[in-house]
C-alpha cells in the first residue's frame, strides 16, 4: 500500500509531487503529505484525507523548492490523522522520511530510541526509522546514505523509503525491501522516485527498478549510485518504459472503473495479440514456452493469488484440469506460507497478481522457490517484483488499471490462463484437433462479444436502480461460472458496501437458502452448458422462496427468461470461455449500484490497489 513520490532537480518539486500523488492515490488515501527543501528550510505539510485536502492546506504556505518527497497513506500503524500522516521529521527537523511497508520490530526500536532521549509524536512504525537514521548519523558521524544503510541492518520488515535532509540539499536517499520503488532518470539531470512508474512517465521513460535490499543515492552533482545493504556497489540497469500517458487519464469517462470496464475488448485482444492465431491454428506464450514440457510432466500445478486474482486462478483450475488434464490446486497466497505446504521439485507454482507486488504472493513464491519448485508468474506490470523473482512468466498487457476494484485485470488473467491451458492440452493430446481449433476461433472472437455485452449497459443500469438499496445479495454459478459468482459478489462488496456472497449454485441448499426472501436479489449465471438444467432447478428453488432472480443467460434463452425477474443476455460461446463474458454485466451492475449509492467508485473505503504489506 501507500504511494511514494520524490523529485530533485531544476524544476519546482511541489507540482510534480502533488500530481504524482494523485496518480498514486489508488494505493492509499487515508492521508497525504509533502516535505520540501527550500534554501535552509525543510517545510513539511500533511493532512488527513485525500491529496486535495493537502493542496487546500498548502495554498498559503511556502511550496517552493527544488527537492521534495511526498506520500499518500494507507494506514497500518496508527489511525488516519494529521499526526500519523507521512512524511515524518527527525528530532531537530533537519531530515524527513516517507515509507511504504511495515517495520515489524518498530516497538523494540522505539523503546531503545526513547531511552536515548528521542520523543515520538506519532503512533507510526515509520517514525522509529527516521529517528534511528538520525541517531546513527550523529553517533557514527557518517554520511546520510551510510546512516540509512546501517539503520536498515537493524530493521525487520518491508520498506520502500526516501529520505531528504537539509544537510544534503542536492541529494535524496532511497531504499527498498519487499515494497516497490522505481527511479526515473530525467532529461535535465534530474531524478524522480516513485512506488510505480505512473508519476514518472510524463517526464521520462528511462527508469531503474530497485531490487530488494538496494539503496539508491540520487545526487545532482554525482548522478545515480546504487549499492546493496552490504555496501557493494551495483551498476544501475536502465529500462525503457512502454506506458502511454493517455492510459493514466479517464478519457472522458466519469470514473476509471467505468473506463477500464469498457477497455476490455481491447485489453483482452492485447493479451492474446501475437500469442494466438486461429486461422493458422497455433497458441504460443513465449514467456513460458521453455517450461511447457515441465508443466506437462509436473506432478501438479499450484496457483497462488489474492482477491480477484484468486478468482481468476479458480477459473484457471477448471480450464487446466478439464482441457489439459493436469492436477491444479488453488491457494490463497496469504495462507499458503503459514501452513507448512508440501511443495517439491516436481511442482510448478504459478503466481497471479495484477500489480506484481502483492506481499503475500511474493512471500509464497519465496517459500516455493526455497523448496525447489519451478515458479512462474502472470502479472500486468512490467518490471514488477513478481516478474523479476520468477523463473519465467507472461504479462497480461492489460495496461494501467487505476480503479481499485479490478476489472480488466481479471479478464486479462483469465485470458492468459486460457491460452496456457489450450497450449498444454494441445501438446498433451488431451483435446481433439477440432475442439482445439474451435476454441481458438471462439477465443479470438471474445473481444467483439465483450463489446456486444457492453451494449447492454442501459439495461444493466436500469436493473441496478431497482436493487441499489438492498442490504444483501447472493451470487450463484456452477463450473467455471462459480468463480465468476465469487468475483461478482466481491465487486459489489468492495465498491458499494453491500454484503454479498458467491456460492456454487448447488451449495445454496446447504445454508444460504435460509437467507432468501422477497427482499433478496440472487444473481445467477445460467448460460447454456453441461450444468444448465441443474442451474434452472436452483433458480426454481429460489423462486419458490420469493427471491428476486437476475440471470445472466445465453442470447436467445427462453427457459430461464420465463422464470427470472430480469435477464441479461450474453453472446453464445464455448462453455470454457463464458467467464470472460459473464463477468462483464456483474462489473457494470456493481459500478452502477455504487454510483447510485454515492460511493467513491475508484477509491472505495479502507482499500488500496496494491497490497504491499501482509
């Protein structure tokens, strides 16, 4: 969580930092703050709430300065308020620090520093670190960079930090471990630092991604230097950003979420561009190609993820097992590492994450790697931690996803998993040639069919109007549509704050049916397929108890239409590909309900886009 932005150079730092914080606000929006170096003054301003509150507060303040650091917070230690907001000063206010992560041994550090006479103003773990750096620098009489390095040797936990000091006006010091940090090399001998590339792309496309336990010193006179925590100097590896600035704007849509829902025809197409050719009859995922035989021979494949990505993995499980006949287990990354999992050299572990920075998923990968497993990744962000730690993997190419509630990332992840399953099935011979070619053609047609589903937006908005005030909702699906039900329920919960649950349709009788009455909306994925008749029976059970049925059906359906209160039609497609279409109406329903309830769609309460702490 949390967003970090820093700048040092010839330009005014404040406008760059504030604009960057707005771009990173999806990472946390409990509070925001800046520290600016202007002459002999290190001015620190911070406010509870969003970046707009900070802007209003600083209107009549000194906002000048060629160097500065900024932070937008998702609270861990200490409630969201002005005092706990970042940056944090040292004792004599000559130094300030911003931090994304958690200092796990902060209480021990805090106790020792209080004994040394340091006074703590906040409840945060971060303040212990700025005082520790200050103490070491004064005691050991070392440079700021060396003080940071020595301090971090005493830190247990995760961090991405940037330190600014009056005593080093031409320099910023940054470091990372388990939390992302990128350095942008400007065109005017200036430097930008941020949690991800979104605040940087406007100014430069030359970046360096810091590795774990690396420290970066950006100096206006000496340039960029990188060394590790053991004081070994590293050669910076400069990469070129391919991100387009336009992708970070709303493009005429009211919210990023709505824009990203409507981008799915393009994002799905971008996901399989160059990887699929139905006419020639091939699928090729270059990133994992050399590991395909190992996947075929694997004792099992373990997929690990959190949240929406976990739901994508559940769809992947159905695809891999049904098409490629490979045993798959889907694990919550947050539970995986704490239950002493049985993992061996013959296992393949696939991590799925939009950001590629999810702390639990990274920790699970480290564990799997230590057990000798082959680790692969599926993520959206180039240069992310998962892409660097894994043996191989595939990018989803969905483009930046700013809305906290994931939409296009889910369908892109499902698309990559579908491509993987088809490729493995074809090579194993577990799918007939005719079925293989039919599925390639169907997958290639999905973007156009998603566009057709989006044409139902007006109908979906009308349905949303009817159920915007419900207190609870139930989502039902069978087979690979069960994860879609889970995902639909999650979307409603996270952006409209309506309690919702997703269930396999047949499990309704084992408890949830007790909740159904005339006030309960039940969203059912009832498309044609092997379980169609069973789902029809489940609908009848709901109707017998006066529940309201909103059904997603295959175009032209008459049986469910006769029973449901509302139907939303999706184009006919192969049963395995239904999740790519059925999830679209559920995303739109959640979006419209949230808007009608006056919720902040792009930045729902208590959430952050990238969960970089455990």
